[in-house]
C-alpha cells in the first residue's frame, strides 16, 4: 500500500503532484491504526518508563502523522477541489477523534507522569520542558474529567474541529469567487513586471484578455504593495478583509459570523469544564 500511496512514503519531500483525494483517507486510516497499536504497546510495557520509550516513541508517531497530513492540509488550502475537500473533512474528523481520545488516555498519562516523577530534576532542560508540556496538555484535554463532563469535552473538541474546517472552507470559497478584470494597463501603474505577469496569467487561465486581480496572496500583495491607483488598492483591501463576513462585496453569502459565535461559546464551555473561568484564562 505504501508503494501506491504517496502519503505513506516516510522519507523525502512530499510528492504533491502524485497526491490524489482518494489517497487521503486510506493513508490516515493506516497511520492511525499503527499509532493506536504502538500506544497500546507503550502503555502495556510497565517496565519501559523512560524518556526514550515513552516520549520519543510518541514524537516519532506524531511525526509520521504530520508527515502525511501536512501536504494534505496545504493542498486543501491552495488547490482545493470538491473531492479533496470531502476527503480532507473525513480525515480531519478521524484525526480529531483520535487526538481527543489520546489526550484523555489515562494509561498514557500515567506513563508520562511516571517518567517525569522518576527523572526528577536529572534531565536536560529540553527534556524536562517536553514532559511538563505533555502533562499540561493532558490536563487541558480533560484527562482528569469524569463522565458526563469527560464525554462532553470530547464532543466539544470534535464540534470545534468541524466548525474550524467549515470556517476555513467559507474563507476559501469567498477568496475564490471574487475577481476584478482590468483591461487598461494604466490602472496597474506601480506594479512591477513580475506582479503584472501574475495578474496576466490569472486572466489567461480564465480565457480573458488583459489582467485579472483575485484575492489570492500574490495578487493581493502586488496590488496593495505597489499599485499607485488608490481606489484599486481600496477595492482589493476591502474585498480581502471582509471575506466570509456580513460585509463587503459578497456580504452574507459565505458569512462566518454564526460559526464564530458558536466557536466562542464552545471554547467557553470547554474552559469551564476544566475549571477555568473562560477560554482566555
């Protein structure tokens, strides 16, 4: 399977051109299965309570997951398609559910705490910091909670992940839909040749003449940094800063306001379940 799925290659740089939507979920499933098996073995080994066999094992497992997931996240952000979005959301849900369960794994918490307690102050500062941060993260994941608060905390984490993905998708859609066609090159005075070439390429890709300004970063940066035309800069700035909101050229169409309210409410509830007054605390 690893020979056919570029996301399962554990060495080298990501082969972005080879990654397809259909690779995403099988790769994440395979990696999470191996991850669970390794964590079960780690927690079952009562004698292996040292930094190498507890902390570094987890680091390697997390790095393998990140090595596969990072290119998927990048492609979702810069080359989104309906198929990739569907695969991304399905895999994101699996990763979130796995991470939530891992953060509440009391056997794993006990293993990390044993390493911390046994080592005392006889560890290099970086090792001590890694242990302290890991124990903190367990507490902030609700490892000490009892049901129903424990289950509710996990449900909140999963809902926050879904909302965050929906939020990002709305921003992507709002970014992609806006464009401004320029046929008079005098409107682009000040923009260097390299910037105008990007705008010309955007137009060609859509079979237009002249230039096309979009809300993609190369376009926004070229206009806001160099364009002499103040009205053009204002137009692009306003469209960019009001993406996925109740304002701007597509006011309300991709509006994230309700998601923001829900995210804030869920973060507040989660914080209170952990004994904090609010999410900021």
